[in-house]
């Protein structure tokens, strides 16, 4: 695959890392206004670093855009005459709709939106993907790219905003839960480093159990608890303090806020 990542910032480089470390590209272009900080990426041999976005587009088939939203319109305007039937356009830009992209480059292009989260840098992203009608023919290609860096799910575009809260911003909710578990462990006598290590790996284990087994969280809870046991006591106290309802309210509040911003 001939891939160009237009906008080699933190997200763009995380995507590049995932692709290159799994031999997912025949050639790769990385573009940035100031290329000095990414010049060492050319050590991979099949990577070209350039500040010329149009050069990268002309010499690539898959175009992954990871620029700032304010620059995307101008970039699409500048490049639309270079786009051919071979190009697959993958946008990682939050809030930039497919109809808006189509209004600039046309509906006769393979257009895909992807929304990875920051865990993409360690190959554990939950990436949501949607496409225009023509892009459905290339959706499996996009999934193959992002599955190299975690897990993907195809969703309707009208759910992308909600997915931003659950998966992208949602990383922060899980960080808070890990912090709370860490603080509990400290209160029980562990030092801060040990407490965080315990919390992180236990959280990772819980998620892995659900992923591997395909079971419901309550089923796994039943396997590690006994009626009237100490863990049940702890879970009941958490519910009494409103942990679940607070988390749900936080997610809904985030969604309402982002929806208000978009409308405004």
C-alpha cells in the first residue's frame, strides 16, 4: 500500500508507527510544515518526509489526513484536482462531516472518517469508522489499517459524535477510575507506584477478560464474588455512593456539551 499521512503530528505519527511496525505500507509519505522534527523517520527506508502535501498526494493511493480542522478545508481545495479514482481519503479530523468533505472534492471519491483515541500510540486504540456510499467499497481496507493499532467498529456517521465521548474523550473517564483505585490502594498501605501498577494491570485484566470471553460484565463479577462476601460489600458501597450513576451522568453531560458546541 502506498500511504500518505498528511499532518505528521502526534496522531499522525502514532498511525505511522502502527503501520510501519506491522509492515503495512509499501511506501509512506509523512508531511509536516516543519520537517526537522520528523526527519529521522526516513531511517525506515520506505518513508519520505516532506513539507509538500501535494507531492505526497500524487505519489500515494491511501491518504490519511490528520491536520488541524482549520487547515482541512484549504488542503482539500488545494488537492481536489489531484484526486483520482485510485485514491482513498481517510479523515481523522473530529467534527468534519463526510457531506462537508464531499461538497469540496465530490461524491465520486472513496471517503472514510475514522476516530481513533490516544491509545493508538501503544497499539490499543478503539477506532470508530464510517464512510460515504462509495467509501463502503474500501471500508475493509480502512479497518485493516486501524486494526493494526487496536480494534475498529463501523458505525453510522450520526453516531460519531457520541463515539467521540465514549471512545476518544472516554479515555479520561477510565483514567479517573484508575486514579480512584490507586488512591484506595494507597489507603491500604501500598506506595504510590505500586498502587498505580496494581490498578492499571487489574483494569487491563478486566477488559481483557470481557474481550476474550465475550461475556457481560455482570457475569464476570459473579465469577469473582460470593453472596455477602467482602467484594459484594465494596460493590454495594460504590453503588450507594453513586459511582455508576455519576459515570453515566458524566458521559451524557460530555455529549450534551459537545452537541451544544457543534450547534453553536
